C-alpha cells in the first residue's frame, strides 16, 4: 500500500515551507529515522526524518520548490515488494492537488474558513479572491465581503456594514472600499445607536499607489521572503495588541569592564592557545536580566486571556541580526548558568542562527529578551516586545560621559538601557523594580556570582 510523505509542520505557526533539498532519490531504500530531505522555514533549515520504511517511489515536489503548504504531498513511498514504478505513475497526479489548494489560498490574514462563498461566484468575479468569504456584522445581519475588501476596510477604518457592494449578490469588493475612501461610493446610514467608526490618521497605501510615486526603472522590486513577512506580521500584531510602555536608566559599567578584562585574561587556554571562553558585555547583560527576573518574580510572567503565566526560570532571548531579518535564540535557565557557559552557548546559538540551523524550541517561547545595538554606536532606543513575553531590554553603547559625584564632575563609563513592558502584565511600579534590580546587578557584577 503506497504511503504519502507530507510536508511537515516544523513549528506551531508554520503554514508553508520551502523544500530546500532531497537527500534521497527515487528508488532509494528508506529506513525509519533516515534523513530524506531538508525543509526550510522562515527561521531555520531543518532535517526531515522518515517515520516508515520502504522505497521512495515518486518525488512529487522537486527540491528548490518554495511555499509548499503544510500537509501537502511531497513524495510517495511504497513498502518492500511493491512495484514502485506502477505506484508512482498513478500517485503523482493525486499528490499535486494540495499544492493547487495552497496556491489558491488568499494572502489575507482576515479570512476565516467559515466565511467562504460558492465556487461559481468566484468564477463570475473579475477578482477571484474577492468572491470567497463573508463576515457577519451589526444588526443588519450578514455582510458579504471579499478578504481583500475586509483588509482594505480595516486599514481605512471603514465600517463594512455601511458599504454598498457592487460584486455578485451585493458582495463588497475592493473597488467598493476604494470608492468609499474617496467619497465616490454610496454609503448606507449607520445603524441606530451604532458608534461612528473613527477616521484613520492615515490610510495605508496600496502597492499600486506606492509604485506610482516613483519613476519606473528607478527602483528594483525585491519580493518579501518568508522571514520578512513573519517579522512584519508579528511586530505589527505586537504593537497593535500589546500596550507598551518604556523605562530608561543609565548604568555605570566601570566595574563590569574591569571584571570582564580580568576574567578574560585569566581564561584557561587549549594547546593551540585558544581561550576556553571570551566574555562580552552582552553576556553580563543576559545574566543580570535573568537574575533580576528571579528577584522580581512578579515580572517574570506572560499574559494570556485565561490567566497569568508565572515562570519559574529565566529563559532569555538574544536578538540576532540576519540578512533580511532577525531571530531570537533563547538561553534557557540563564539564572543558573555561569557567565562562561552563557558566553559559549550564546556563541553557538548565534552561529547556528545565522546558518538557519536552529530547532524551533531553540527560538520559541522565552520569558524576556535582550536587544543590543551598542556595537553600532546607538546610545539608546526602544524595542518591540516579542509575545508572549512581557518585557524586552534594549541596550545601548557603553561610553565615557561626564557625571557628578560628591559635587565633582568626573568621567564614567555609562550604558543606557530601556525596558519595554506589556502593561497588561507588568505595571509601571513593577517594571521600575525590575529595571532597578538589573541596574544594581550590572553595576556590581560580583553580585552575579553570589
């Protein structure tokens, strides 16, 4: 009996992946546990291990194919003794169906499966994606609208129940929203007692409008890859749904720099003269934040609608810049690890992050994060929280500044840090306690080892 090999879901949020490379070819024998392919997600390239044994009869999706939907058939395998050639010929057409379904899926994140129109309406519409879903709103009952129309209406702050649809069966389509924005379209009166929709500060521009601002040939249009799209979606959701507030402190890192130099110079060396570890300022920052979260446990939390998650350990994410995006690998239980272990573990995670070799559990979750732009000379900045975390620490450059001590102006090495907090789970006073605990630790690094 032939067995379909499906595109795996390598993370809870994965919807599509790229089939980077086949490590087996048609006709090869496969054992359970064999690595048969490399799958590329928006964050990492991962090995795909076979679950069953048999012969690879047919490769349906060739290597290099992008945006393959999760659970789409990518290959067909047969058990020992079955005719691989006969099965592959029959299995190939059926196996391609999921790919077509995935391609037909609209890009809009506002569409729900329960709100789809009949296929015959899609064929009648000049914009096929505009005849696929309906939304129920207000006292007027069901308001039928395409996914694109819903997205445009949401961006423009337009109440869909007031828009007169010109599509099949009165469906609201994209051109109706554009007409409503310009005042050309007819608008229905608002329902009695219904609040008026707030006018947007600035309606988002369509791709056509943006391209129209620039002379053709004066730019190169580079399509977004999966990583950039994921980053855009997550950060937009964070800024729209998480009420951020920010707390900034200046930290004197003179003692830290002295301790770092002494520790690094005393590091044991191997036979080639390579030190066992090399601490960075960021390693001290990670350790200090991890310990601060333990000292202020009410801030080591994650918000959920059902209740507050109070974390027992401090799992600290470290923002790593990648070509075209960023990723945040996590140092688990950082409060229990020495500075040298944090340094070496961080170095390994960063190297594998840049090679897109991280496993999902190595960059998902976490209780807080550190984003350090000090190496770029940035004095201070604010960072966007990475849900479901409740805080993120933005770290600026350490620099010599003039400070007043005992009535005298003296030089000091100062580093500005800004804590972004989710006000749903971390109140102002609690956030102040957390950044205050961090300041005490970072200014007195000996406290990190006691």
